[in-house]
C-alpha cells in the first residue's frame, strides 16, 4: 500500500468525506478491514476484505493508487450513480444486532454490589457518496461469529458473539480505531451472587461518541438484575459516557433506544 | 331441477331473456370481483400462508354470493337450493370419498399448521418448498425445480419433517480419524474450525461425539449449529475446512483398510517380488 496519504486527519479519525479523482483508487486500512474505492464514469467500485486478526491495529489511508489494489480485493461491488460527485463518505456505526459478550474468566457480581466494566466491540463502516449522501454499503471492520441467545433452540435471538476481559479500569482498555468501548454498570440488588456468564448488549440501540484522546465510545449501559430471574432492567445512558464526559457526539443509534425495559441479558444458557 | 324449470316456465319469453341476461351479468361480475378482490386485498403484512387462505376464502365467498343472487333473479328460492346442495353433497361424498378425505385432511392441515407456505418440508422421498396448500393437495417445489403434488390425505398419514420450522439447525458431520491420532488434538482442531467460521453459531456450542471404533477409523460426530438460512453454506464450508485443517495438522482421514489373515495354523502367505513389466509406451 502506498503510504503517501498516511493516516487521514491525523490521530485515529478515519471517517469523514474524501475526494476521489476519477479512475484513481483510494484505499483505507481500518484495523483488520481494507477498503478501496474507485470513481469511474457513472459508477463507484468498492472493494473490501478483512484479515484474520480481529485485533489488528493498522490505520492507513492512501490515495491516487492504481486499480490493481482494487482488483486484488476479495469482494468488489459496483454502484451506479448519476451524480457527478467525486466525494465519498465513511462513517462509523455500531453493530447491526446485539452482541453477546462472554467473559474470558468467570465473572461474578456479589449481592448488593455493582460493577462498572468496559467491553469493546467492532465497528461497521458505512460508505455513502455525494453531497446528499446516498448509502452504498456497510461493512463490518471484522465480522464477529453468529450466536444464538435464548433458552431453547426454538426461541431466541440471533446475535454476534464476542469475548471480553471485563476490564474494570479504563487504563487497561486498549484503544483501537476500529472498535468502540462501552461502559457497562451491572447492579445486583438481590441477595444472591450474580454470575455473569454472558452479557447481551443492544449495540444497534447505542450511539457513538469520540473522546478527546480519539477513543470511540458508545452510550453507557446500566443493567439492574431483576429479583430471581435472568431478566434485567436495561437503561441506556443519556448523553456522553460518564468515563468521557467531554466526548463529542458522532453517530445516532441505528434504532431508537425504546426506553427502559426488562430484557434477558445475563445468560446461564446452554451450559 | 323441477323447481328451476317451473319457475322458468312461468316467465314470458322477454322476461326469460332479461332475467337470464341479468343473472349472467351478475355471475360475470361476481367472477371479476372475486379475481380483483383476491389480487388486490392489502394483505402484504400477513404471512403468505394466511394471505393464501384469506384470498381463497374471499374469492369463494364473492362467487357464492353472486351465484345465489343470480339464482334469486331467476326466481329460485335459496332455501330450496341449499336443501338440494345438502343432498347433493351427501351423494357426492359417497361417490368421491377420496376427494372428500383429501378435502377434510386439507382443512386439518390448515388448522393444525405443521407447515406453512414458504417452509421447506420433507415427505417420503420429496423435499422442497411449500408453494401452496390447496383444498385437495399440497404442492412442493423441489430444489431441482420440479413440482410435486401430494394429496392432503397422504400428508396427514405420513411423517412430515419441517426443515425450517425452528430458526436454527444443527449439521451433524460424520468424520473418521486414524487410530494413531491424538483425539484431544483432533477435538481442538475441530473446535478451531467452528470458532473461525462466522456463520457457525458459538451457542449452542459445537459438539464432538465419539461414535465408536470403526473398521478403519475412530468415528466422530462433529455437530455445529447455524441459522436455517445459512445451513447449506455451513455444511459446505465446514466439510471443506475439516479436510483442509486435517491436512495442515497432519491428521489422517483413513480410507477402509483390509488385513488379510490366513489363520494362525497356516503358513504365512508367500509373497514374490517380480520386476515391473514394461509398459507399451516405454517399449
């Protein structure tokens, strides 16, 4: 990859509007995702592929490349467009369905306690074109595995699966340009220890923020265990995350938060 | 039929023509209205199965009303028609027992709903997508694009497997490994395969079941889950990945071995090594 353009806008900001000269190829490397765009007469060609390493931390931007870089991509798609704009826009998005986090080690919240932990999730890249942006496609920076969240195999919900270290200190959370951190507060007002075997978070209901240090955040999530059930009261924080109060709002959630509600979120399922 | 003939006899010629024409127009309009209603009913939000039932029912209802109205115009009493229809039904029922049995079975299928339009089902040798559930038969489109018509009576009597009833499905792959292989290593490699395939569900967890000591291999069952729409892709990708991964890790998938044993009391079989014959190309 030609590094002539290097990282766009400095820091870890890979999103925004980019101008792509006709016939030339512009390429971004956002963590494990390599994304190329070529402007041709009446169409955009978008190529993309992901490496096997979900934690790859590369961030590169290069413009005015030859079309060879695009042709070698694993996936190439063409989009017909009548507008003569050479502008392409990238935007970070949260996952399009819930993510079920499995703690790396068994994690318990003792009776009457609350735990504030951080989990990281991969971001999707939304590509659009033109001054009145027309959506071209959305690609995950890394496609997480599918998983099923529900007690029987007959009912439940399709989610993505992810492992988490359930970090309790922000300093231990590695900053990666293609991932967003979510601060989760788990309250256990009951008289029993709460084993957190799985934690389902509604990523599609969370917006994105960027803190001063360039880290991407989602809305905070507060979960309060219901008495004697696996259900929990889910509350999505309003405004910037508490750990980064000066964070700038970036992207709206995919769907409305739906207010506070009881959800099945801690699973001791299939075990 | 006498009541129909009597009522027609009592009319003058002009009246007869007028009433027959009016009745014909009513029936024609009924047919048109029935077709338009069946097509135009705004049922897009409903399940295709429910759409089909409501469209059919509405169509038959409109046709029935039009027919009854047309008869009324001809001066026929509806009570008499209904009585005659009842008698006719009994007569037809005796004459067409199979059709009636299919009809009743069709009603049971519609009420019980073991499958709906759009489901993929397996009945005896036929596997395909249900394209319609009619009063007499169920029609399937097989994956090689053939139409299979199965009488409803057969559907009620046979074992029907609905492959798309539940949202997730399990693929059971039978795999054999050589006796010399370390089974814990084999298990680790298989779990890695499931872990690296994004369409393979992490939960329910993949399973490895020891099936037994085979003639030539230790037989294992590797069971992985996927969404029903990803099932075929999972099946292909898993088998490819197992072969590729076993080759990479030097795990042997053995072919059937035969050991020739001549018995303990007999002499070993004599083996003679001869020079290779010259092939015609070499000569």
